[in-house]
C-alpha cells in the first residue's frame, strides 16, 4: 500500500505564484475584501477593491497582470500590475515619467492575507514584481499608498521606495446654516369684533333683488336700455 503523505511542519510551507484563471475570480474577490476590510475603514481614498464589475473587467484587460500567491492551494497573496496607465480611472500622468526617462510598472494592488503578514509573503511578491519589471524592460515600480497607512508606508520605505509627488487630500470647513428654519411662535388668536370681523373665504353673498326673485321662483328681469 502507498505510504500516506506526512503533513509538512509549519516552517516548511512554500508559497507559489501563478497567473490568475477565470475559475479563481470569485474566491479572489472574497480574498481582497477580507484583506482591505480594515484599511477601507480608515482611509478616505477610493475603496478597494473598487467593485466586482471593475475587478472582472481587469481580468479581460490585455495590459494588466494578475498574479496569485498560494500556500497549499489557499490564496495568501494577490498582485495586480499594469504596463501602461490606461483606463478612465487611472491616477497617474504618463508624461511625468516620460520626461524623466522612467518606464514604470504600475502596481495597482498588493495584498497579503492577514494570517501570513510578516512571514515573507510580501517580500516574495515584491521580488516577483521586480523580476517581471526587468523582463519587460521597466525601470521602476510605482504604486500609491494612503498617507495614514503607516504600516504600509514603513514596509515600502524599508525596501527603498520613495515619495514621487505630494498628492494630499485637503479639506476646509465651511460655516453654514441648517436647511430648515427654527420654530416660530404664532400670534394669539383674536376674538372677532363688529369692527374687525373675520374675513370669509366662502361664496359672495347674493344681492337683495336676487334673493327676492329666487323666492318667487323666477329670475329678475333685465333692465332695458333706453334708446
């Protein structure tokens, strides 16, 4: 009888990288929601992942690479990178890089499962992206990080990433007033008197001749004009 496989000890786990497949889309989407759940609560930038429709559109894009990193078949990392700044929602100015002789590989997403952070998965992912950049003739990895994401900023800075531009969200408080007016006191109701009376909204009273004619059952005759 064949021998049963001996489980690998935790220290001997291996992380493997491969390109994403259509059958991976749903579970990758759930993985990304898990990874960015806490980040989205603390940042004002666009929520990540943006939408499932957008995520599925990325899969069909020709210029975007989506890589999965797995340990024993489970997703522990995901990276998404683009070789061109394409699409109507891109966040960079390509001419800025052209003037400086830079050919960037744009890192759109870099996500590590919370249970595998600090175990070398992120470093392996970064090595993979650097290798991909070299094979495609790119000179820089370029990505975006929120100013208040201190853990991510520290991680990137220790790996020689530096700030390119000063894109900062700014806000100014505008003094305003409530949309609805405050309560207003009403005047006391006055009793109607002979002098003031109370205006009526009913029909106008009939004239005396009309009332008399009505009692006789006939309308008043029209007055003839004198010739």
